[in-house]
C-alpha cells in the first residue's frame, strides 16, 4: 500500500512538471534530485526533465521519449495521472521515504556483514554509516 502511495506521488510530481515546465526549477531549488525517486523509471524521467530544462527545451512526453524510448509505459502512467497544485509539499514525503530505504539497506548490510559482533559494536557501525 505504502509503495503504491509513493509511486502515485512521484507520478503526480512528474505529471505536474509536464503540465507546468517551470515547476522543475522550483522543485530542484527546493532540493529534489533524481535519487529521491524510488522508481528507476521515475529517476530517469526526472534526469531527462532536468536536462531538457537546462537546455531550454520543452518538457513534454515527446522530448522525454526522444531521450529514452524505453520509458513509454512509465510515461503513459504519468500522463494519465492528474497533476497536483502544490508538488513542493510532497518533496519531504519523497525524501523521507528515500532516507528510510537507505537506512534499511545500511542496517541489512551491516547486519549481514557482522553476524559475530556485539549489539553495541553493531549500533556503533550503524551510526558511523549515517
């Protein structure tokens, strides 16, 4: 459920950018980066959108598809998603989710690599990784 919710937020943000190209600059200025997206396709689309914006090229489905023709299905989903009026308010949700995913990955890696150490040492390693 949570994963679908986050994917819908990502799609809504990307849809909003296609609807209003000026949003990309605002979202980037607020700290949104492609790594914040959980979907690899959404990451790639956001990278392309950023590239198009920097080149002063219209951000639309045709120009995005011209950059990577493997994104057709994702673009169709994004285009069928309603844009949102205030995508900035969703940046923190996306960033918080990415932090959660990264923390879980680090904890799993530390746990898998250090099965024989004490809990105190494991906790110390986790803090060092952050």
